[in-house]
């Protein structure tokens, strides 16, 4: 909503200014410098007329191009008013404000109603841009803002910038200052430009005498290898003869532990059946032969699994100790060789 209102406001201002743009060329350029001839004046007037028509159809970029062509033919300060209208339509508030400022400063004999409108545009635009007051220790310098050359300017100077970050580059006498500033709409900043003139000794000194950036020397190239040189790679260490024993030792020990666990389980089952048979005999209950047979079988399995498990664990421990002795200590030492 705010954007459409602003656009309508600008459109109304542009239309209101079109009546002034339709004034005859002699009255428009009365305060401008003398032209080189009637041909240049007629061509400039034609470009201005085309620009006015393009403003009516809201082709602001094309209108600005026509006004610039007219100014190149007849550099009248009155055309800065046209620049301001075109840039206002493009939404370039900073450059539009600068155009109206130039028009008011350099065209004091312009029609009073046109000057009044330019002053109104200027007052409306100021809250939307930042004002940068440039101060320098030189009288003039080449100025570039955001990569756009502003030509040779004199100091002090007032610069209008849109809100945001901008790069200002000033160059004079062989010295350059680059400054990045961040602007806020409606604020006023001061930027000091320091461009000391180049001294004769500095201007004519050889390249190695003055201060320079220090660069690290490039790395020295390796000497070329002889044509007959053969690169010999170190042979990989032979695998340890005892490296195979570690997994077998662990497997045997694990099998032994499992066997012992099974033997203990059978022992508990045999003990349970023995308690049951003893209880039946004490209570004179009916004797169950199957229970007694199961208990004897579990006792036998207990003995077998305990013996096998013990033998497996012993074998695993013995194999581990043998492998450790053959491998030179700890397996980690073997892996590090």
C-alpha cells in the first residue's frame, strides 16, 4: 500500500511538471550557455521533446537517456530539472535529489514556478536519503561511488546516498582513499578524505626503494632426478608368524567359557534331581526311576562339559602366551612395527 501511494504521488508530480516541460526552448535555455549553433539547439530541443513524451508514458529510463543526449548537445543547467523528474520516476531518490539541487544552484533565472516545484521535490526526498558531507585536504579529486564515476569534484561537497552500504573512492595526485560507509535514511554523516600529494622522491623512486607488500618467496624447485635414477620403495614388513594365533586363542577361550557354563547348568539340574529323589525316599513316596536316571545323566554331562571347557580355556591361554612371546610382547607392538 505504501509503495503504490508513493508511486501515485510521483506520477502526479511528474504530470504536474509536464506543463513546464512544454515551454518553448528559448525560454528554457535562456540562462544556459551559448550553443555552438542553431543545429545543436534544434537537436537538443528535439531530444527534450522526445523525453517529455516518454515521461508521459512512464518510460523513465528512455526519457533519462534523451535528456542526457540533449545535455550533451546543449549543457544547460535547466535540464537538471528534467534529470530529476526521470530519476524520481525510476525511484533513484538520491540522484533525483542531487539533480534538483544542481538545478536550483546553477539555474537561478529559471521560471519561478519550476524552482518552486524543485524545492518541493527536494524537501520530500531528503528524509529518504542519507547526506554525506565530504571534507578533504585537497581542493579537487576524482570521485567514484559504488563503481560509478562522478568525475572531478571540488571539496567540500555534499553527497546523497540511498540507505545501505556504499563504497566511496577518491583519487588525486597519485593517492587513493577507499572508504565503505553504511547509511541510514534521514541521517547526516561526515566523511574526511585524506589524499596527501605525492612527493617527487616518492614519484621517481625505483620500485625497490619504497614500502611494498612482502610476499613469501616461492618454494625452491626440487633438483631434477638423474635420468637413470630408480626410486626404491621400502619393502613392507613381513607378517608375523604368530599373528594367526590371537584369534584362535580368543576362540578357544570363549568356547571353554561357554562349555564351563553349560557344565554348570547340567550340574544344577543333576543337583535338583538328586534333591527330588532324596525327598521321595525320606517321605516314603513312590520312587521315580526316570528322575534318578536324569540326574545321573546330568551329572555325566556336567563332568564332560566342565572338562572340555577347562581344557579349551587352558588351550586358549597357552596359545595366547605363545603368540605373545613370538610376537615380541603385546599385540599392539606388533601392529606398530
